[in-house]
C-alpha cells in the first residue's frame, strides 16, 4: 500500500534535519502504529506524507499503490486515497460542516473521473455515518469545527474519513484531548473502517489507544528514524518501561 | 473663510456642467439651499482630511470619465426569484416600460421628478434636511451637490408593511452617462419596509438616500453595486432613527474602479438598533471606500458596523468608521469591525476606526485587521481533496460570512451568496 524508502526531510526555512532515513512498508489491510518520544519526527512524517508546505524532502521516495506521492499536490494525494486525521483539526468559520464534506467528497470523485453525488444521495449517506459516531444534525450544520469540543473535533475527523473512504489512513495523535468515552467512540469509528483493502498508520504517544485500535505492527521512532519494529507487545513494553531502555538498546 | 481658488474653480465648473432641474416651490427652495451649501463648502479635493485615502478628482470633475458597459453574462439577474416591485432606472433615467406599476399596499411611491413639481409635499421636511444635518461635524459636499442636481429618485412613504420589497434596478447602457438620483424614505411608526438596490447605474453615479424611521419602524436595505469595471460611484445614506426603531443595511460590491459609500446615522430615540455591513471584492483597478459615521444620541441603543474586503492584484480598500456617543447616550452598545483579506502583496487596506465617547456607562468595541489566507486552513481543505482554487474560495466566503450574516432574509442572503460564488468562480476561470 504505502512504501517509504530512506526518507530524509528538513525544514524549508531553517537548516534542521527532522527525518533522517525513514523506511516503512505498510501492507494492505494492516494497522501499523508509530510511537516515539516528543520531537522524534512523528507528526512531521504525517505532514510530509500528506503534502504540507514548509518541508523539503532531501532524499528518499514514497509510493502509494505504486504511485510517486511526493510529486503530488495535497488534493491529488487525497484523491489517490491518502487521508490524514489531524491532531489539531482546523476551525473554518462561515463554512458549514455539511457543505465542506460534500465539497470534499465531490472534489475527490471529480478528480477520479467519477460522477458527483447528488445532494439527496449525499445527505442519506452522511446522516447514516454521522449517527454511528453520535454526530447530530446540529453538528453537521455548524461551521467546520467551530465551537466543537476536543472530542467532537476528533469525531468529525473520523466522519470525514468514513465519507471519503480513503485507502491509506494516517491518524496523528487522534487520542490527544479525548476522554475515555470519546476515545472508545472514535476507536469504534476507526475499527468499523478496517478492511482488507485499507491500511492504517496510527501515530500515538500512549499504548491506551492501541487497546482499542489493535495494531498488527508497532514501530518506535526516535531522532528521525524507525529504531525498532515489533508486534503489539512492543507498545506494552513502552508503556511499562518508557523509551529509555529501547533507546539504550539501539544506541 | 474664503475657499482656496482651486476649490472655487472646481466647484463652479461642476455646478456649471449640470443645470439645476426646474422644480416646484418646495423642491426649488431645497435645491437653492443645497447650491449655496456646495458653494460655501466647496467640493472635496485629495488634500481634504476626509478624502485622505480616496482621491475624489473623478467624482468632482465637470465631465464624468467614460466607463465601458460590462458585457452581460448568461447568469440570472440578482433577486430574480424574489417577489418584488421593480423600479428601473437606465443611466439615471426612469424606465416606465421596464418598471412595475408603482402601487403597493402599505406604501406610497412617487417619483421625485413628479412630486417635485408640486408646490408643497411631505418630502419637504426630509429632502436635503437629513443631508444638511449630516454635514456636521464632517462636511459631505458631494451629498449637497446631489440634493441640488438630482434629476429623479423615489419618494417612499411607508405607512404599513408592504408584502414585498421595493427593488431599484440601476442599468448602465451609455458609456459616458453621469447620473444623479436622490431618494427619500419615510417609515411611519410601526411600519416596515425592505429596499433592494442593484446595478452599476451609470459611468458615474452620485446617489443619495435620506431615511427617517419613526418609533418602532423598521428599514431593511440590501444593495449590490454593479460589476462594471470602470464605473464610479459616490453614495450617501442619511438616517434618523426613532425609539425602538431598526435600521439594517448590507452592501455587496464587486468590481468598479471607484466606490465611496458613506453612511451617516443618528440614533435619536431610545432602544434603537442600527446595523451597517459590507462585503467588497476587488481585483485589479478597484478602490473601495466605506465611510460610516454613527451618532448615539439616546439611551440603550445598539449599533454594529461590519465591513469585510477581499483584495488582490493591487486593489485598494478603505474604511473610515466612527462611533460618536453623546453625553446622554448611556447604555450604548457599539461594535465596529473592519477586516481585509489581502490575497497578494500588491493590495492594500487603509483603515481609520474611531470611537468618540462622552457617556460613562457604555460598551463599545472595535477592531481592524489585515491578513492573508490562513495556510493551515488551506492545507486542511486541500488534504481533504478540495483543489487549491476552490479551497481559497471557501476561505474567502468564510472570511465574508460575518458580514453576509447581517442579511436577515434567508432568500436574499442566498441570492447574494450565489452572486459571490459566481464572481469567485469566474475569477478562477
């Protein structure tokens, strides 16, 4: 699904190398998790993959289903099946949540040469998916993320994911700012989307989220590199002992 | 104090260029007064403080600069789906054939050119009267010039609540037309009216509207200024608000090489409410000036000024807004915001927000900002698959939303929004 080879990235504005040779191979239908201390480059990886400005790729390649991603605009990556659930979803006053969702869905369909969804069809689908995430009609009508609580914002991210049906989903610290109930709801939303043709990359600080979204593979990232990979037990090890042991082990 | 020679010459030349129209006694007297006011004030030049950010030269010249007529597109006219009473002016000349019959329950509508022939008329107490009051403390000579020279306009006496809005449509067909129209709206106690205006009107348009809203009366106004790129307009609204009355005005401006919209309101009765809002879109040769002066002269009144401008390719936006709170106007709630979205480094926004408060128990706030498109929001939209151009448009609409929200009627707001979206889409090509 997603192949990352020797990815080196520096900040555009200053001479600071953030990613120093990331290698990851994410197969279809799997859930991979990335854990790591603050400043290890986890969020940078998610931004570079989705095409945010301000980063310069100095070396390496990224392919999504065989296509070179790094040459694409963010909207092209989205249409190709990439989705990033933001750590801090952005508020957009004056643009209704529903309008935003429909614009996004139809923009992707158009880029893929598919027919746009009619207002009626769209409404039917969105209502059904919103219901399972406990997003009410009022939240759909309100401006995008404006006045939403932390939990509502994250649920709204998952609703977008459910509507856009991406192939490669990146979740950037989706658990941050969530209480136990909200985490459960969000996780259920993610689990409902697990599918043989869909891959997840879950970035998190805590093992807690991985109790709900069970990963197939866990990677530890430190100082811009993946330093260790393993099964779900690796997340438990981090939870119990912190990163110090692992860092010492590879040093 | 004698006027400087330059001003005297300028003023004399402008007054000579148009004859003061023949009128009956009441209007002839008002016009003669206005001519005297123009002569004593002199027309503005760019050296006047009040015209520091907007050069009035082409608004005061004897001849109107030419303005090409904008090619009509195939999109539906504005307000097309709104049931309304249409009154059409072509280059400032009333078009009876294109207009509806001027009868509507709850209101009497007369043309200035007819009613002005009478010797006496109710409009005598308002025509040029509110304008004259509005000359203090800041002079507005182009409004006095309008009172002197207006060839036509509507005198609207609202006694009830008409079932539909009165829609003034200003068409522009002659590339060198110079139109001067003056409307008077008198809203009686408990009555309510909605006035719509749209169209470029003329190569150069000087329009004045005087509005008297009696106690508990309501005046709603939604205007869309025409899209002709080369047209010039100077407009004035002078409003006087009685107890518990409502005044709400919204203006959309897209294109136009020069626009100066002045709104001068006086809240004279307790618990009155005045909202003035504007959304302007400028691309290239576009200079747009909102100049607003709201005087609170009664207790517990609320006023709001919400002005948003989107500027690119060297477009210029100006805002001069003032809230004046008189010593007795306790419990005043005044709000003023002026913001620009600058889409490139060439465009500019010049703002002069002012508060002058003499009462001690008031809540007044004001703010003014200039900024670029929010890059984080842009990336967020693009990461969802929305192409860059469309994402920028959505953020422009997001920026303008607070001003558009001031339109109370949902159908009219939808129509205005549609016009905005079409403008953005055309720009995107």
